[in-house]
């Protein structure tokens, strides 16, 4: 009987310690690095992209539940936090393309070269989800005549 009580007590303490460790990390937003995104298919990149957007939205809702107001950014990620944009930036830097500024607010608004490039990448990825995402970025640049 004593062994059962000790085992249950140990299990309870272990569960509490695990909960205390996981709880603060549960609401953190995952930010992907370039290394984590290279080699992904378009479908996998789209999943990561969606995950980041939903994480920001969920964080804004949690903030609203705590404070009664939405945060100033309304739960929108910065463009540089979006997986598609991270691959776009790599391609732009590697090819030394000019005329792109993904660091300014609303870089992916409904006009400008950034938006057209982003829209072409997502169009290619939607048509062929199993293709390599970085190759889709290159194909989009070629389709828009951004490269030689």
C-alpha cells in the first residue's frame, strides 16, 4: 500500500512539474528560420505560413481576454515573420533584385512588386503543392521577368 501511495505521489508531482514547464511555452509563437524552411514543399510551407498567422490571431484573442482590448497590431504578424516572405527575402538577396522592400509595414498590401511576387508564388504553389517551395519562388521570379 505504501508503494502505491508513493508511486501516485511521484506521478502527481511529475505531472505538476511538467505542467509548470509547458504552460509558459504553450502560448509562444513559433518563428521559423530560413534553415527550417529550405527544402519544404509548397504544401508544407503553406502549413507553416498558416500556423504563424493563426498563432498571431490566437495571441491577440488571448490578449483581448486578459485586457478587454485588442493589441495595437490587431494580431497581425510582421511580414518578415511569414514563411513565404522569408523565402522571398532569401531569393531577393541571393539574386540581388532591386525595387523590393519587405521590411516596410504593409509590404504585402494589394499593390507593388512585393505583392505581385507573393501572389505569383502562392499561385504556383496552389497549382503544384508537392513542388519545392524555393523552386516555386524562382519560377515566380522568372514568370514576372524579375531575373534574367
